[in-house]
C-alpha cells in the first residue's frame, strides 16, 4: 500500500517527540501547539494500528513496536537532512553547529579552540550546551558531543581527537607532611580523595611487576566532581587521581606533584560523538576536523585558555 505523503511529517514529528522525550518540547521545536502534536501522533498510531508511545505525567516512553517504528522514522529524518545538506558545500558551510560538551573542558580548552575556528569561518555559528553526563547523541539534541573519557559506549560514530591520561597528584605541602609514596602499597598510609561515582576498587588500581593490583584506601573526602577533588588536592587534603587536562597546568607550575607515575597507566581520550563520519553537514565536518588538528598535540598547558577560572568537572568514566 502506498504511504500517504501526509504521514511523512507526522513520522518526523514522532521522531522529534521521542528524541526530546516530550510533547511540549517537540511542539516548541515544530512551532505547533502541544494539542496539535498529540492529535498528529494519535492519528499516526491509528494509521499504523498499534500503540507507539506510553504517555505519563512526566514524560513519554516507547513501546516495543514504537522503538522499531522510531528507528525507521529517525532514518527518514537523517536522509531528509542529508538531502538538504547535500545542496552544496558553500551553502552547507553556513549555519549553526550545536555542540554539547563537558563544562570544565569547554571552559578550559574548547571555548578557545572554537573561538579560533569561528575567526576563520564567519558564516558558521556555534551553539554550546554544557552537560557533564555521558549523554546519548540523540538525547542531547546536538550535532556533536565532546567528552573526555576512559571509554565510550553507544551506537554513535566516535572520533578520538586527543589523548590524555590520569595522574595521581598531591600538593607539595601534603607530601612534605605525609611523605611521598614510593609504591602503591604505601597508599594505605595516605588520605586518598575519592571520586564518588566510581567504586574505589576500580578507581584505585595500579600496575606493579606487570600485574594490575588494587589498593585498599581510606578517605575523608568523597566527591562526584573532579574539580572539587582538584581543589582539595591543591589545599593539601590528600592524594587524588585526576585527568591530565585538569591538572597539567598545576603540575607544570609546581602546585601539584604527580607521583607513582610508573604505576598508573590509565589512558583517556578526548572524543567527538557524531551521527555519521562521512555524511556530516560541511559546517560540522569543518569544526570536527579543526578540533582534531587543534588538540592533536595533547599539550594541555599550551592549549588552555589564558584564564585560571575553572568550573565543575566530572571525572572521566
């Protein structure tokens, strides 16, 4: 049976409701009233003969049939966007690129990089949203998501644009008072500041004689924000395991000391999540390529913005 053309806008609207998890948000995006969106989705459900969404007072959820239907609707929307973006390079190099990035990395590094990019591309605007959660690309509503992480999960296309690593750090004052650990076993006598969203036995792991070992630690401070741990380490409260991008300037300036370097080998990456590697809008591809070139060195002190103002930061997951 031929698909009525009137169903195509409703399918796109359905995909928007699913991605935004809200009839109200989808209505605002589409320039419609909420009741009109609800009627369109109800008519679409009647047309296909199954319930696609379960509506609650707080949000909407997909039925199993709705999930299968959404995958096809999302593919149609992606194909429609690709058709518009394929009009020509000159046209698609203009417009808005929506970027979702972790707050502290955006403030310390990404804002400067994007500023340099915009200076060379006057036809492109960048809209930032900072979000420290590991969000799904579809959930974020962004064109690209930038995260620093130990590993990334999900179905989005991922491109690593820089490498980083974790450091075990403490202030010179703390080490003068408590002593400098010479081996992981020494940490049992130290105050080890913990990241609260990760089990301690996963966070405090080290290498010794080619083996991975865990160290039982004690801590009088647990935080879900790595910037809090950095501040506590600077204040001499204890030792903390933190990403290089956050503490590189402190280490270079002598405010923090990196210890047990041969025992801690936790690689990180700066990743860009995107919907497609080869079918990106030209404006998005230009930005991703620029960021990859800009961060290729991983020289965090040189790459940092000329400011000491630092916001919140989740520890990489």
